[in-house]
C-alpha cells in the first residue's frame, strides 16, 4: 500500500467494526452544526438521502443538480429492486450471506469492511423507506414481498413493480424537499458543478454554472459530497440518462482525487438491442425478468439464420431445438447467474453465429413456460377444473402483467413487438460503473473534505455489481454512513469560518472554468459534439467492452488520444455562454469523457487478469470462464492525475480475513 | 416493419422568458419509424448545428418514460397522440409520411418558458416542500413489517406514486389546474398508515401552495387524467377533495 492511500478501516472483528466505530467517531454539537456548510452535488439516491439526513442533523446544506428538479436524477430509472438482509422469507438470509454474496459477486475485488457495513445497514434502509411512505409490493397478508435476483440463492430483493428506483428516489426526494421547505437545504436545480476549489490541500467549495443563464457561481463549503453517479455514458450508448456524466468526478480527479478501477464497468445482459444509427440510448429490461424468463438461442445455426432473415418466427422452433445456454452451462444458478457471466455468455453465442435478430446481436428472453405455470396455479386457486389452454394462458398473462406490466409495455413501445405473444429480444448494454473516485472507510477521497457517495465512488461492488445492490449502496451511503463518518472530519473544522468566495482560489478556479468554456466556443469547427461522442463510444465499446485484449487496448489508447486532439481543434459548439445552451453543456462533458476513456483503457491494459466485468481474452480458463490472478492483482488500482493526461498508479492491497477467496463458480 | 418518413415540423421558438416567441417551420427527411420522437429532434438539431443555426432546446433525460423531464405539446396533446406514454417513448411509427407536426411547450402561467420548449416547473417542487412528505427523520423507523398494509391499499398508493411530475396534467387542463399532480401525492400518503398523523395538515398546506403558485381551479373535465402518461386516476382528486373538506372542518387544523 502506498502512503497516499489510507483506507482508515477500523480495527477489530468484521462484525464489530462499524458498530464500534460509529460509537466512537467524533461528534459535532448541534450549535456547531448550524455553522458548518455542506455542498452536495447530485440529487439521486445518495445525494438526496445524504442531503435530507445531514439537514435533519442541523448542517447547512446546498444541493446542486443539472436537471430541472431533484426528482429527475437517474436513480429514478432503476427498475428491479433493492436488496436487504431481512430474511423475511425465512430462506437462510443473513448479514453475512449478503456480505459474502456481494464480495463473491464482485469477484473478490471489493473491500471486506465496506461491504460488511453495507450488508449491516441494508435492513435499516427498508425500514426507513417504508416509514417515509415508499409503497413497496406486498403480499395479501399485508407484509412485504420479495423476489430473486442474479448471483444469489435467497429472495432478498424488495421491489415496487418495475419502478423501484422511482419509488425510493421519490421517498428520498420528499425528505429532501421537506428540508428545502424548512430552509435547511438550499436547492440549486439546473446547475452544473464545473470545478472543485481547494485551499491549503483541503476541499473548500465548488464553481457551478447556472445552466439557464450561463452565470458562473462560487460556493463555499466546509465539505463537498460528490453524489454524481457513474460514467457509463463514456460509451455514448448506455442505459444511463442522456445527461449522466463524469464531469464532477473528473474535475475532482484533476484536482488530485484518485480515480479507482476505471476499467470495471458493468455490461447488463438484458437490454433492448440496438435498432439503428439514430439510437440515442439503450433501454434496460430489468434483471427481475430473469426470475421468470428463460434465455435461449436456437441450437441449430440454420434456424438462427432463418430467424435473422425473417423466414420463421421464434415460436416455430421446437423445444428440443432450443439451447437454454445459461441453464446448460450453469445448472446451479441457471438464468440467475451474475450479470457479467450472463452478458459474456450471450456474446459468446452471438459471436458463434446463433444471434436471432437482423444484426445477429440478440438472444431470446422467453416467458412462455412461466406464463403457463402461473396460469395453472391461478386456475387451481380459482377452482377451475380442466382449464383450457387458452384459459391457462390468459390467467398466466394476467399474473405476468401484474409483475412486469410496465416493462412489457415499454418493450412494446420501443420495438413495436408484443412480448406477451413473442419472446423478447435482448442483448447486453453498458449499465453501471463499479469504478469511481477512490474513497476511504469514511467515504472521503484523498482530498480532505471531499467525499464521494453512491455510484460515484468505487468501494463496494468490486469488479461486478450484483443486481439490486446499487439502490442499496446509494441509500446506505446517504442515510446511514455519511451522517456518522462526516463527523470525523467536520469535528476538526468547527473553528473554520466560512471562507470568502473572493479568495484567490475561488477566483482562479472560476477563471479555469471560464477559459474552458471560451475555448470550446471559439473552436468553431465542422463536427458536432455528438459526432465525437459516438466515435469515442464505439472505440471504448469495441476495445474496452465485454472482452478486452492487449493489442486492442493499445490501439484504443492511441485512437482516443487522436480523437481528443481532433475534438479540440474541430468541434462545433453553437450559441453563446450566457443563455441556456445544451450543446455547450454536452461539449464540456464529452471533453471529460475523452480523457476518462483513455484512463479506462490504461487501467484495463494494466490489469493482466480477468475478473468480474473486466474480461481479458488472454486470461481465461479452458471453458472460457474468467481467470483471476490473486497473486498479482488483488488490489484496488487508484490512479493519480498529472497535467497533460499523465497518470501514476497507486495500489491498495485487498485483504480478506473473513472470506476464503476461491474461483467464482455458479455451476 | 421499419419505414422512412418525410415530415414537416412547426416548432415553437422563443429565446427566453421575455421574448414573444413564434413558430418556425422545418423539414426533416428519412426519419425511421423505429426512432423515438426525441431522436427525430436529435436529427433535426444535428442538422441545425451543422447549418450554423440555433438548435431547439427541449428538456429530456432518461428517455425511458420515468424521469418526467420531457414535455412537448404535440399536435395539441401533451406527449403527443399516443395514450399512456411520454414524448421520449413516443415512436415515429405513430406518424405518417408527409405529416405536419406542431410542437409547443407546456402552456401555463405557473410554468414560464425558459427557452423554446423548455419550461420552469419548479412550482411542483415547492408544492412538495409545502407538505408532500412524511415527517420522519433518518433513523427513526421501526421494522418495515411492523405495520401490515392491506395489499389493495399498497397497490393503490403505488398507482398514485407512479406520477412522474412531468406537468402534462397542467398542460392539458384549460384552467392549468395542478389538481391531479397534487392529489396523487396526497392520495399516496392518505392510503398508508404512515401518512395518517399529518393527513389533514398535508392536504391543507399543499393546496394552499398550489393556489399560491397560480394554478387554476379544477372543473372536472378529466383532460388531465386522459393525457397523463402514467394513467393517474381522477379518483385521487376525489379523495383529495374529501380530505381537504375534512381538514377544513376539523377545528384543530388550520
């Protein structure tokens, strides 16, 4: 471990670390809290829950989001559910099991102490959400319902139809708005953070741009929390919202915060396939569908060919001619293997020539078998003797509709195909980024006073995140971790008076932002921002996507460098800096992605092993499974930035005292 | 099957809140029926930028029909001709070759235009701040299963909570009433045991804020619910009216 990376993991047994630490972390008395200011960037699950909780404690909070309302942060789009070790199903779940599943699911590249804490507080999140009025799905007895997700063998996922993220975010948002109403939180919507201000090595504020009139604003804070989400949009096509970006985290990185494991990105197996060049984003079909959907491709290549040419329909293919490849390769977990495994398996079949749509990049997700099973159960419940096939189908469809109705509707709107009649077609797409700003146990980056929460940090999911764990982590960080851990820093800041934003550090930071904006507007080249974004996305998808290799990554690095140079000499940004200018906003974000893209490839090149979402073709078993190298790569790769896009690697060794590391098997 | 369309667009252009604004006409060609309505706008904007013209500003983010950002008034209907979808989920297969499509921003005085099709909907946030919450501080919660909630109540609360806050209800209403939006939140909490302690106070304060923001009165035309992309039901307005009356009649509440 290099001296620059102190993870500050408390001493003691794993089970007691958090409880003990929580009880000994220094406190800030209520009177002092009133004079301490906290800036929060991003209003998703992590940002909204942190803002509400910190304001309730008495801190003065400012929240910034680029959307027109805090409620629109992209957490809203999370579909399937949120994990918690409640063991309501009596199926053997426990804090330890959730901890173990998460570490294993992350392919042994996450910190034990952080993940154990996450599992510990998971149950509180459900309690808190229900208390704030989140209408989770319930059984007829009035108690909460659960479902299964990938990478686990217990039912621990709480959900609200296919809109769990929406319901949880609206819960956190209502808590946030309540504090806005009391004046404890000041909300800055349609504002984008464009620089971090540091004074004497400590983070002291930000520069933000009011997107409606282009004015740059200086804001002081005793601490700054980046809750700005992940960087999946580096790929251009992803399940992220159009505005999701890395800019806040990247500006912090360039000010000295280390960026950890950038190559750990998650490709989600069940998304609607790309339909054409016009595509602006990809849409996820929730992992919860894998509870009831069976994934298959034709067993015969000629059938796949006929499907691609539209000569036959999927239902024409007989049962014995179908290859349920996940059930075949992974009998123990079947269709519920983790996301990275399911994605690679789909790519493997499609690369081998078994893809089922016109591009050859799609597999089927089929609900027919389970629709019939549900239909029979319903017929039994209703006492229908000898139900007809049609009755069974219609009863079954009603059950499927209740569970996944909104997802099926969305699928039909996008593709024009009715998934109740035809199996869905799906293909993997970029969904989540496990990498992010390096943080210690307190969620503080290596810049004192600068924190990163939720997807913006790297800490809990290792090399692959399990389904329904992102919502859990965002809310854990915001509701139950930061309110305690921030005391360790702020208790020493009570004598720090608010620093005037006339301070030279603010003046200089604002000038940097202004210079970048002026530069972007003055290029007046010939290609649009999207043109460069699409090109970048394709490079990263092809060379740093589901499979990577040395030659490809080296090529990608030079391609990204060349593209970046072209961008800065030929991009065309219309309009001016003094009004609403979405093209200018995009240009700034793409400029940052063009730097991050290089670092992702560099990190992927450096990590000469396969683990989780990072699959290096040179390192695989004979059966094509990922081959980890614990001897040499059991570390967090934290990159330090130097001017001119140079980086230095720092390693934080991962220590497993409580889990015996093994090859990850879902067979 | 996929087809290509040539279309005429009439789009509202307005530089800022004080500008008078006017329609401008654009032609777009070779639009695939597989495109979403917003992707068609992407194509148009790309063309405008290339031609050194000012691209059209519009709100959008998730493009999955859940964030509530997109807000176009298309051919006289919020979110366009299709029922139950937001503009981002409206696909070009709902249109025909040669169609003229008129696109305007939400028109309601509590939603002032910022630029082109972008309006300021912060009034909704202020209504939520006035009472659209359950006052429970982090850490105060009891076990989530301590109070069973009848499934039908939970389901109905969820149906209300599915509101995405896009403002289509206001745009659809001839009075620019926000009753559907406000009642969805009031109703969600009124149906849950956790929402009972503040039930009367909540409805009074949210309605007061709604009036303060300048939203119009409800005259029961039902246009809001008919145009709501999430199918929020008028029942919630009825429930809110009952609660509001009860709150006004009870002496210990303001």
